[in-house]
C-alpha cells in the first residue's frame, strides 16, 4: 500500500478535433460530415478538421486550397476563437476542480497531477471521471492518457483517438515503447529520423539500447534526454503557471518553418500569449528567452535582459525579434518558444518602467480586456513590415 501512495500518476487530456467538435456541437447538422475549420482567405490554413475530413488526408496547418483539392465535399467554416475560448475555460474549470496541479499546454490540452489520490478512488477512477464529465456536461470528446510521467501520458492520450483512454503502468512502459517508431518521441522529426536510420535505429527500443555517443551525432547535447525518454523516463513536474519561475509559451509546427516572416509571425503570437499571462498574474520580468528547435532536433536558446521591467507584448517582441534576426532559420524550424523570467510583482519595484509609454499601456489594456472577456485567442497582433 505504501508504494501505491507514492506512485506518481500524470494525466494528459487532449480534446478530440476541438474546434471542429465545437462547431458540430453548435450545429448538429454537421455531424458525420468532413468539417474543416480555417481562415477566410485563400491563403489561410486549416486550424483543425473532423475525423471524417482526416480520412481524405486533410490535417492542421495545411493550406486551405490544398484541403479543398483533397476534400472538395468538405464543409469549410471560419474560426470562432471566442467560442472555443469559452468552451476551453469550462474544460479547464473541470481540471482545476479535480487537481491542484494543472498545467495548461494550449486551448485544448493540459496535464493534471493525480499523484496520491488513492483515498478519492485512485488515479484511474478520477481520470475516467474527468473524461466522463467533459462528455456529459459539455458534450465534447476528450482522449486521456494516464502514466507515471508527462512523456508517457502525452503518448498514451494519442494512442486511441478519438475518445480513447490509455493507462501505461511503470511495468508496461518499456515493452509498450520498444516497437514504436522513433517519431513517437515528441520532437523527433523527419530529419532526425533519417539520421537515426543511418545507424540502424528505427524504433524506440533500438533508440533506448543505442550508445549515447552515437545519439550525440544526431541530437547533440540532447542525446541523454532523448535516451531517457526512449527508456520511458521523464522527471518533469506538472507546474501551475502561478508557481512557475518563468512564464512562457512554445509551439511545435506540423511542418518546419524555413522563412523569417513565418518565424516572426509565430514569435509575435507567442509574445502576445506570454504578455497576457504576465499581466494576468500581475507579474513582470527582466529577461526574455527565445527557444528554437530545428528540424534535426538541434535546439538553441538565446536570452536578453532589458534595463527595465518587461510586461507589454511590444517589449517582449522587441527583444525576441532582435534575437531571432541573428538566427538562420533556413534549415527548418520545428519549434519556437518565448519566455520571460526574473519575475517580480511591479509593486515590489520602485520604478515601473513598463508604464512609461502611455499609448502602449492603453493598447495592451484594451487587448487584455478583450482576452479577459472572450479568451486569450480572441485577438492576435499582426506584423506590418516584412523582413527577409
């Protein structure tokens, strides 16, 4: 009994085709049809699509014109971010009523730490209750992974979509991982996959058994981390945002970005997300960090410290963009992340540097008011000037 009390259980919840599911919820006539949610312009991309549309090869981040070619009978609907944010808030409320440790990853997924909940019925029973509540109260479908750590939980939630429930025990982890392709490890893309094939490594079991010296040729300083994941080991904690030493957001792209304009747009969006979270928690920081993971799994971070407190989106982007401009993105960028650290509460600082620009302050406050009412994704900033 003592061992079970200390067994760590992490739950990962990933909503199934979230935007499309909300559209079908609001318009039941769409049920069973290939629903494709995306931008209004011809240059827009697919935000998400129903599983019926995925059978035709449609996927997120695909250009809309390509989706129309693959699925001409698809029902194309515009993005309604305010509605999705409204439903997301209800989902996160269920999570926070379940566990004191919730780490929201995006509008439709989160980690919950269910460790030590045996007296409440145990981790599996609680995880199933969360999945049932989402279905019964919100009429939406979620896939759930339950495992001893974040890596395994996220892997599990993706194994039986839609509306799957997969539990991975510590005893089953190695055997379950061994036959899976190496790309099942989050972050290993096609470039790293091809390099691993040159060393005879194609499945996770081979990766787990590979010499670290070989893995360093593919992953550099990340070799040990990748090997640990292949062994099913991951010590990362579930972190509540308000307890974090830094506030950040990152995004992994379905297809690698190879031009500076796309990277700048993505970084600007991340800066807006980070700024909103800072101000919501009444925090500001001194240091901005830019994280870039390339197609070959190589990762770099660059940090810049300002001479005043940073909380406005524009100030975060100013430093992040300066760092981005010095990075060659042509090899292909798989992930971008922005974070702000060295956090303070503005009232603790004698000089509130970020209030110097009144126009900037009013602009951010207006955006914050919209996000507070309709959700953080209701509005995104645009870049007026393009750079090469």
